C-alpha cells in the first residue's frame, strides 16, 4: 500500500480511533443521566426526538451511516479512507440537529476531554 510505508505508520493510524469513538461513547453513555436531570431537558428530548432511545439511535445511525461512507477515500489505504470519513463526520457534528445533546453531556470536542456536563 503506497499510503502506509511501514508498520509504525499503520499503527499510528489506529491511535486515531479512540479520539473519535471515546467522545461519541461518552455522549451516548451520559445521555440517560442528562435526560433524567431535569423535567425541562426530558421534555425537550421527548419533543424533539420522541424520547431518549430514539435520540441515542439517531446519533448512532448517523455515525454508522456517514462515518464509514468512504467520503475520505483517496485511492490509498482502506484505513485512510475510513478514518477520513469519520473525521468528516466529526467536523460536521456541530451542524446536526442532535448536537445540543452532545453539549449537555459535557462534550468539548473530539480532541478535547469532557466536562461534567450540564454547564458544570
């Protein structure tokens, strides 16, 4: 593969995976706590997404539909194309209808950590 000149470069590409998945998993894991934190947030999620599980499924469906769609393929290695597709999805998450749910769970970015959420 012309895009992976040696094993160390290939291994480095895999270190990007947690930078993408950890914030996504943290958001999905923290949503139940946020949902149950106040009646106003519960009402908002229920009215906008028809409930917590629909919101969580919407986020996962969107990620798996667009995070691996090949939008980053440049004819090089498969991992390059898939990682670029994932990063493309990450770059667009702020425009998604469900992005406020990320913020409520303490999301600060895909390269950053998490706050405790709910403005703390």
